[in-house]
C-alpha cells in the first residue's frame, strides 16, 4: 500500500515538454550550436546548476567548448515563459486522478524541475491551485534529478516514508531519482521509452486514468 503521492509536473500533469524542446531548439539556433534528441533527453527533468553543467559538458564533448550553461538556461526559460503565458494544456484524466486522491484524503506534493513561480502559474491555469499539500522546486536544491533530493525533500515535508510513497514520473531521469530515493516509481511515459529504465520502475501506465485505477486497486 501507499500513504502519499508525489507528482512530477512537466510532461506528467501538463503537456509542456514540447514547449521545452522547442525552447531548447530555438536557443541552440540562436547560438549557432546543434540541437539533437540526445541533448533534449539529457537535459529533460533537470534544472538549475545541473542543467547548466549538462549543457556545458554536452557541447564541449561535441566540439563546442565555452558555452555558458547558465546563459543558455536563462534563454530557455525566457522562451518558455512566453509560450506558457499563451497556453498550458493539462494531461488527459488529471482531473479524475486528483479528485480520487481528494476523496481518499491522500497526501500529495509536486516535485518539479520548474521554478515555484512557474509551477503556481501552471496550476492556476489548469484550475488546481489548491490541490497539493506541498510544492518543491528543483531550483531550491543543489542536486537536481536524477539525484533523489527533490523527492526526499517532498516526502520529508509531507511526513511520509519514501518506501510507502508513490512517485509519478514521465521521464527516465525522474524514475532514476525516485528509485534512488527508495520510493515507489510509477512511469507514465510522455516522450521517452520506459525501456531506458527497465528494472527501476514499479509499474508503467499509459495515462493518468490507468494510474488512478492502479492506485485504487491497492496493488502498487
């Protein structure tokens, strides 16, 4: 069984990963450096200094040394903020899952690579500003996913045992973080295959309605 649920946000609750990809692609074009699926996957679900470091290491390794990772990150955030002001789409069946968790009184948190301001903005746009007990941003931590720090902090704030806490993630980096922290990782793939993290997740669900039904069954 489980006592609490921790949600990732981008790609799990909200259809934002295509915006992040487009923002990274545009930032690369402006800097005249190559964008690739490998780079997109490498940086997905990361934040802050971890994201900046990965940017610098990646481009240095392919012959583009001297890229300022923090400046690249700032450009990506600026581009994505512009896009998110226009539209944010929630994932199918998110409402049904949150309503069920509300009915059961199950504690829940968001642990996202986005900033607190962006998390609150997105929750407001989809009508769930008050649905979560706790919101944790990767920008407030030294180590981002795939390190487990963000989930451990969320569990601590909830007063929950990681071994009895479900983590819902769409990305391999998020699943790696949940597994490293001793949580119950459930993957709802968005843009990447679960095959990358075989053996680390407890379950794979095609959508959030399947997640609700799985949690309701008690067989997590």
